[in-house]
């Protein structure tokens, strides 16, 4: 009898019903009125008093095991069958749909493009993987010129003979492509992504966005450059925004300048954004160096031009006070949602 109980015990332990019907069969087999346990208790009556002492305990434990197993499986089936019903809990909150918003960088780029469109500028684009000629050499960066180090380049292929292949470090490469493929007048802006090998932090990133501008025609002067950028700033940051130019250096422009605007946050009285100076730098610019025009097959005695380049992140930083550059590429819905009201 004891060996049978051991056998039944392992049968019960291993029992895994696939359906409620199978579980019911189990119940009838072991716990039913004509079931195994009932029989065992019948049999128990006729064993010797000595055996009874041991067997009684074993038998009771076995009964308990069968009952508990049955109760557990029954509860499991009931729980699952509840899920299977078509019942819908109308008090549950809905899952909802998030409304998408335009990325702040797209918003700013659109605004910049619209302003220049009013001045007759068209939009031009170029590849993000560039060769040495378009990113550097045609733009008057001499072979070993330290200015190449100004922009930490991500090289894709180093090739001393045919020129390196790299991710463009600025959108000025599009200037070259445009001038190579036509004759003046040119009046275009070139928005796009650029790459620099910098450690990612709140203030620097390995990629960002620029808008480059190019205007080449007969008799274009620095006065045209100033007036164009002055108009742009009034449109983007509001009338009354002051500008100032500081001499600077770029290999592809001569003379070169950096342009500051009166701080858009404090209006010029001094705050943390402008570090107390009242001015914030927003772009680089200058008259296209005659060498660049010649490199692109344009007669520098007949034509002159100006170019400028700005970072879109920088504009967004000033417009929306977004101080951490990393936010732009994290795709955090809580950040992006804040610009939804600006849907255009
Ligand atoms: N290409 C320059 C930069 O990335 C910006 C610039 C463009 C300066 C055009 C002058 C003229 O820093």
C-alpha cells in the first residue's frame, strides 16, 4: 500500500491538466466518492494496528496533497477563464494617442528658410559624406593648414593621392558644389547636418545643424552682407535687435567676421545667457575669398559675393532657451511635446 501511495504522489506532483475537463477527471479519480483515496481509506481499516500508526499519517498527508493540488489548479483555471471573457471594463482609462509635434530644430530651420526666401534665396542641398576638395581644398584650406584642425573631422577614408573622404564638417561644401555647377548670380541658403569629432556634452555634440548662405553677383559688397543679416535678425529675433560685427578668420572668406546680436533674453542688460555682456554670438560670415571663386570656375574680377553660416541649435537655444544640446537628439517625448503649440 505504501509503495502505491508513493507512485500516486509522484503522479499528482507531475499532473498538468490541459483543460478544466482534465482537472475534473483528476478530481474524480483521486477525490471522488468512488475514488482512489476513498478506496485507500477502506483498505486502511484492515491493516494491522502497528502498520496503522505509520500508514495513517502517510495517508492523511497524501489526501491533503491531492486536495491542495486540486484547489490550486482549479483557482488557476478560474483566473484564466476570466481573462478569456469578452467583458470590457469601461471604467479603465483609455490608452490614448500622443499628438506629434514638430522638432524645435525643424521649426527654427523652417523659420530661417522662410525669412531668406522673402529675400529671393533658394534652398540648396549637398551630400553629408564629402571629399577633401569640397569640404576643405576648394574652400582655400591649404594642405597642412592648421585651420583644418579647427574642425575635428570624422574621416571615413584617408587617401593621400585622391583626397580623403569625410563626414562634412560644415555646409560650406554645398557652396562649392553650387558654384562649380553654374554661373552667377547665386543666391541660396543651404541647411543641413554637419559632423565634428567632439565629446558629447551639454555644450558640444558630434553632429549638429547649420544653415549656410551664399550670394554671388556683380558688385556685391560687405554692405549687402550687413543689410541682409540685419534684416534676418529683425525677422527672427524681433525688431530692435541690435547687431555688431567682430573681425574673425575663415579660410574661405576675406574679410571675415563674426556677428553678435543683442541678447535675446535680457535685451542687452546682461544675464547668464550672454554672460553679462549683453551680446551673444550667432554666426560667422565674410566676403567669399577670390581664391574660392576661382577654384569653382568663377571669374573673381567680375564677380564678388558674401557667405555666412550659422548653427540651428544655437538659434533654437536663443529662441527657446534650450541649454543642453543633447536634448535635441534624445527624442524624449516630454521635451518634444513642449513645442506642439508651434505646429505649422
Ligand atoms: N563654415 C563656417 C563654420 O562652420 C561658418 C561660415 C560660413 C563662416 C560661411 C563664414 C562664411 O564655422
